[in-house]
């Protein structure tokens, strides 16, 4: 009898709260999802379901992902009391590796949770073009010595540069079609754009910090005939 009375006491509390004016209230039975292991380059999707547990219309003004690799879109942006909608989340694993944790933020007129957070995780597994066969066999293979670099604290207006070694570890001629930077503040200079098997070259990257401040993140993309 003691156990039953305790359970009744616990369930009475939300019943009393519902009877009061609470306004719009966003909730979800699933606030995180794990995609598990996925091959690099695969696009995966998942649908989160969110509810309006309040007593007034819930208006979703915006859904924003934590990175450009993720897109999210709700089926409906206005939910009456008790209604639900699905938030479709699409994740592109291209050019990513290892464990990933991303977030999706739902902005609404819920006064208690105006920015509701959903999250997902994934482990990106690199795969070879031909499973069981070395990726360097009968193909060009571009190897970049260091794919990340931190210049640290730099005074505004100063130009900093970096030399990156590129190597062809494959068995065929490597052709570098173009080198593209993510903004005009970054310049690149390639010593040579064709590498024989085993040959290396140097890529010079220069960043101009003029008129910029705070943390900067820039990318340089190398296009070649490497099949991977």
C-alpha cells in the first residue's frame, strides 16, 4: 500500500500543473541519436519528433544546425496543444573521420526553453576505393603531410605562411587540377601540379589577417585525380 500511495502522489503533481496556464512547451522523447559506424562520404538522416506539451500554440521560428555538414527542417512550424511534428536531420559525412558529435537547435516561443537542443553522434570510418586492395595499386594517391595547422595568436595586419608537403604514394601520375581557398584572404602557391609515383612537391599557403579579428578558420581544398 505504501508503494501505491507514493506513485499516486507522483502522478498527481503533473496533473495539477497541466491545469494551470503554462503557455507553449516544447518536449521530445528523444533528444539524442547515435548513427553508429558509417562510411566516410555517406549521407544519413534521422527524424526527431517534438511535441507541444503546453496549453498554447508553439511557434517554431528557426531550426539551426551546429555545422554546415548538417541540415534540419521541421514538417510544421506551428503546433497546437498536444500536437507534434518531425524534425528531419541530414548529416553529410564527406571529408570527416572519427567520432562526431553535432547539435541541432530549435528556436521557438517556449519561454522556458526558447532554444531547445537535439544532438546526434556518429563514428566515421574511412573506406578504400576497392575493399581488400591497396588504395595505391594502379592509381595516383595524394598524401598531405599535415592537414591541420594552428598559427596561434597573430597580430592583426600580419601575413603568416605555411609550407605543406604533398606526395604521390600511388603507382600512376598524380595530377593536381586546382587548389582552392575558402576566402580571398588566403593565397596558395603550388611548386608543380604533376607528380610521378614517389615524387613530392611543396604547397605554400599564405594568410593575410588585415581587417580581421577573433578566431579564424580557413580551408584549402586540393582537387586531383586521386580516386579516393
